[in-house]
C-alpha cells in the first residue's frame, strides 16, 4: 500500500494506476463503518484510494478539531490489511496554503438541520470534498448513510457541478446493540454509552408510530422518548423527505427518514433511519 503525502506524489500515482478508481474520504480514527466503505470500494473498483485528512475547515472554533482522535498508524494498518491500494494523507498546508481563498457552498439543503447548529460545517465539507475529488479523480466515491445530510449535500454538489463521479451511500454500521458507529463514540462514558444505545430503538419505533399518529405527534413522542432515555439535550428530531430533507406535513408515498441530533454531555450524536 502506498502512502501519498504530497500532491506531486498523488499525481504521479494517478498517472500510474489504470482502471476504475474507488475513493473513500475519511478523517481517520477508522472504525468498522469506514472499513465497510473501503471494502465496498475494493469489491467494485480496480484500485481503492482512501484519504485521511482532519479537515480544519469543517470545525467551528468551539468544536473538537484539536482533540479529534488521530490514529494514523493504526488506520494505515487496517486499510492495508483490507487491501486498500493507497492512502492520500496530505498536510493542512498542502490542502490549504496560506493564500487559499475559495469555498464551495451548496445552498438550501445544507442550511437546515446540521447547518443550523453548525453553520460553517457543510461549506467546510463541500470545499474539502470538491478539492479531494479534483485531486484524486475517482470513478466512484463512498460515504456512509450515517451522515445522511452530508451524503445528500455532496450528491447535490456533484449534480450541480456535473462532476463525473458516482457518489455511493453505504449502510450505517451499528455495534451489537444498535449504536451507529462514530469516531466520536470514544468520548462516551460507560453510562452515556448505555443511554446512547437506546437511540436506535427509539428511531426504529417511528415506523410504527406513523401508522397511528400525525407527523407532529410522532416527533413529539420521539422527543419525549429521547429525553426519558436520559439524553441531556435534543438539537432536532424530525421526519423529513429522504430526497430533499424538506419538512413533511403528512405521511404520503414518498420515502421518509427520521433524523436526530442529540447530546450526552458535550458529545453530539447524530443518527437516522428510514421510516417508510
Ligand atoms: O464524513 C467525514 O468523515 C468528513 O466529513 C469527510 C467527508 C471526510 C470530509 O472531511
């Protein structure tokens, strides 16, 4: 497996490799969720490149950029064992030289939900993903459905800019008790972990509730269940159109997802599920 640290090395590698390229962008601290993306890419492409880059542009000053888990050696070993061909691991100055002035912003879909609590987040994500796409030039790119809004925002960017890359959403990987895997789960205490593991069951129940309640009642019931489970604070718990992420008034034939962001202490957890 090659570890590429400069643009010069990446370009030379891209000229050298042939066939379809699968790309798995990550910020490292890899878990089974990331590995499932890499495995899918390996299965579907001739060559798989994963990136490891903790992107400062998607962290607000009060967020955990400095303490975000960095486990490069372990990550590299996991990717090599799986059969990934190369890791793109640029430095911050390689990606954002001092005179870097551009951003990519997808309006609408990036301004709701996560975009309300974290106003700079998606601009940071779309800017880095756009840049990584141009650098790596993959045929396909793999993202987890766990970050459902991020997936839809990136798909919209790709559509709007006619970027010739297939963006593939991959299933949420959960632990044995249903907690969606996240690099930030390492911050949870054992007590918090037990509470966090109830979230999945609460969300699953939404599919039953919609059969006998209207959308607002379902949202209220889920909110009560989340607080009763012991979560400290809810950012949002909402039923949305899976396509546009717009609010829905009634349950119709369209695909609906329930999306949640909630807090245990200072740890923010997000999750989502198909309702119908
Ligand atoms: O989902 C993530 O890990 C990050 O947001 C991504 C897509 C790698 C961009 O930094």
